C-alpha cells in the first residue's frame, strides 16, 4: 500500500482520472477491458448451453468446467495488457520522463500503476470467482490475490519485452495464451510439476487439484513463484524504462 | 544556484567519457546557456544537475546542496522542459497541465494563465495528439512552469517553432529571469543563445573551458575592424578600417563626408563564428 502513502488523495484521483480518460478515448483499450470483464458473466449465463453444444460437437461433456480457469484469468490478463499498453505509451510519448522530474517520480508512478492494476484485477477476479466457483468459496480470496499478481506480471512483461506499442499489440496475442496455462495442471501425473515455473500453472493447481478446502502449501508455492517472476520482470522493466 | 566541479561521466559501454572535468557555475537569477555540438554532453550535464544520473565523478551542487541529497522534494523547486514533448497525447492541454499540477506538493500556477502566456489559450481543450510539434513544445514549457519553479532546465526550448512563436518563447524566458528565476538552457541555436543568455559556455570534449557573456565572446573572437560599404558608379565597394584611432583616420572621415556610405558595421564575431572556432573541429 506504499504507493497510496506516497501519493496524496488528489494526486491519486488525478492519475486515475487521466488513465480513465485515456482508456475511454482509445476504443481498442476500452473494448479489451469490456471483453475481459464480460466473459465470466457470459460463461455463467450460458453455461448449460455451452456444455450442451460442446458435448454434441466435440464430445466434451462439461466444457465449462475447463473454461472456468480461462474465464477467471482472462479479465486480469486483459486489464494487465491495457495497463502495460498505457505504460508503453507513457514511455514512448514521454510522460514517464516528465513524471521522473516531479515529486512522485518514475518509481512512485510505477507503484501507482501496479497497485491500481492489482486492485482492479483482484476485484474483477473476486467477482468472477463468485459467479464461476460458487461451490468453492474458500478459493475466492487466494485465487483473486494470485491472479491480481498475474495481471501485474502481464503488464510488466509487455513493457519489459516490447520496444514500442506495435510490438506490444503483437505480444498481446502471445500473452493471451497464458490464460491457458492453468490447464497444464489438468495432467494427472507428477511430471506436470515441470510446468511449475509458469505462474499460471499454480492457478490451475489450486483450481483442479486441490479440493474446496484450500491447501496452504500449494498457495505458498504459487505465491513464491509469482513473486519471483514478478521481481525478475521488475528488474528488466526498470532497465527498459531507463 | 548550480555549481559543477570537475564533473565526469561515462555511459555504460561507451568507449569515451561524455564529460571529462566539466566545471561551471550558474548564478542565481541568470540565464546560462550551455552550447556545444550534438552528443557533446549538454543534456547529460542537465540530467546530472537534475539528479537523474548517478555514478558521476566530481561535485555537483544545486541550491547549495549535493544533487540527490534533497530527496524527491527537490523536484518541487525545479522545472524541466525536455527536448522532445513529454505529454499525454489523449488528454487535452488543460487536462495535461491539471494532472501535472496535482503531482506537486506546493502551490502551482493557473494552467490557463500559462497557456495564455504561450499563445495556447484557444487550444486549451484540444487533445494534444492534434497539436503540431511547435505547439507541443510550448505546452512542454507550460508544464515545466506549472509548479512555479526557482530553477528551470530548458533543453532546446524553441525546437519546431516558427519565428514568431520562437520569439514569444524567448520573451517569456527573459520575463522569467526578470521574475528572479534561474534558467539553465541548452541549445544549438546560437542566435537564440546570443539573444537570451547572460552567459554561455561551450561544451567541447567533455569540458567547458570557455565561459563568458555573448558580447565578450563575440568581441574576443572577432576583428577590431569597421567595415564600410559605399555606392560606387558600377558596384558597391567595401572598405575596412581598424577601430584604433578611427576618429583620426582621414580616409574614413572623407568617406563619412562623401555621402556615399551604404552600410557600416563592426566585424565582431557572431556566436556562430565562436561556436565553429571553438567546437568546429569536433566530429558530431
């Protein structure tokens, strides 16, 4: 919460306002946010229809059960992508340089962006989990926490790898594949832990392998993996942001 | 206000040092111009003075304190206009200034007043993405002034501006000096430096060994000669006279009385001449 101690309420409000205006005035960002946040609602609403359709066409009976992890994680990924694109713009168009010579500083600004993103992703995941996993209430908070870190990972990856906005758009297609990472945990064999370096794997591990009663050890491993990757990406990001 | 002593700096993986023993002072309330070829280290010097680059050698004091020792509150007292626009393109000019104003902890200036100073008041509600480069640069300057700073760093402040707008900007820079602000400016534009700077320094090979007022530099590097052109029957003729004992020079006095004089001016160097003389041998 340090960013909210660094920033005064007016500063926080003005930064949030500027980001909201930037998103509203760029249809691509707005549409991505909209899609991300409506997907869990659509899956919940049309669950039986989707299952019936996939059963008749591809022979999978409860497709929606597998799609839950995707629908759960996609809002966070898209919010992370939107934030990453905003950060790329801030770097390419120059505001980040101007922010560096204000009392808030580049570090304060990145903290603001990360915390705000994590909070939005946390709330979105909590909402999605409430819709998609009513039978596993014990998982809602830990999943929301991990997936909020996942969203920060996405935004950091975008800025750490992409040299400009065009590359950022191209990279988004690869990053969206990360929404499938939890499905790796469906392999019911010990070798599936080779995928343990992929943070999203642990989301699947919590969803598919752990019963409704939360396994603290799995959560702790997931947390360490997420934080480790986050720290690594943060270092690259700081280097890329000059 | 700024005191740099024996400053040295080399960028990572660079083969040569950008700064190698640079020393200069910027006094309170003056406009100091740092001039030099591209890549000579002008922006690097400014960045060190702003506390944006660490790991430099030598001593850098700003407001009498070592750079970086004041923490982030240091930025409440400085304003920076970078060489390139640093603005939120999807926000309007007014939204940009209000946002940046909110990021400072002290009192700030009225955004509309600043926009008016730089002739942008009618474009206050226009998105910055629709601005020309010159307009963005003027808005950049408004942004740098929003916190009413004591010390201003201006990097090529009139880049991309037409002559009329560039004059408006130069007038504002002089007005800021009258208000007591200190201005540390870098530019390629020698005419601009000549017009607005109290003192200039030429940064060559990482050092600024020549620092003086533009007037002194022009005199030192020019000729003490008066050039007179006269109307001749077929073409104009050019005569030069040494400035020493000019009042007793009979040829000159005869020319004065002849009524044939077209133009008459001293041949002091321009700041361009001084620049070429001092930095001309340096490859960009």
